[in-house]
C-alpha cells in the first residue's frame, strides 16, 4: 500500500493536539476542578468523539471506518446519558472551565482538518486521530478527572468508563493497521 504523505502531517498534528489537549491538566500543578467542572469535561470529551464520528459517517465509504464511527457515536452517547442522569440525580450542573474550553478549541481545529480530507486520506486521518484522542482522554480521565472528583458516584462512573475507552483505543489501533 502506497504511503499517503498528506496524512503524516495530520497524524503529527493529531498526536500533538491530543498531547496538548490535557497538557495543563498534567502539569505539576493539576488544575483544581470541582465535580461540576469534571462533569463538563467528561461530557465535552464524549461529545467531541460523537462529532468526529458524524464527520466519518458523512465522508467515509470504508466499512471498517463506518462501523467504528457508529460504535463511537453509540458508546459515547451512552456515557453522556449516564453522566446526565447522574448529575441530575446529584443536582449538579456541569460547569464550563479551561479544560473543557481547550478541548473544544482543539476539536474545532481537528474537525476543520478532517473535513478537508477525502477518500482514503480521510480514513487514515480519522482513525489516526481516534487513536491519539483516546490515548489523551484515557490519560486525562485517569490522571486528572478521577483524582479531582470528590463525589463517589461520579468517580465510580469515570472509573467504569476507562475499560471502554481502552477497548475503543484497541479497536481503533486494529482499524488503523488496515491503513
């Protein structure tokens, strides 16, 4: 299979963006997040992946990419639904914060790049981004969100989602190998 040079710069961007995504979160001085702010970050991170999946559903014709995107949309929607039910039960309103704002800003850049790709170049860029994004999100959940969470039920939800995120990463890496 011929290498697509246009994907390499995007993959580098995706990895750098994903790493920078939570750079502030993983500095020596983790930001102090309230449970409402943790809930916001969790919802935003899941919604971003749903949005990436929507782009994949629009742009790809590849069966593996389409199946993966459908799984991402369904699974991340389910997490948002669980989080929404929990915050309603707890009487907490997710609160916007610097981490969720950084996520959204980076996602807009990534979406613009994804939308500029076509065909196999898109497929490669999408799945490369999914690998990088899931690595960053797993790191953030384990290294920032869980440690910052005070409410036991919210902490448990976050802990319970980590195995699914790792399964998503593993699936994305399997699809990535096909490209």
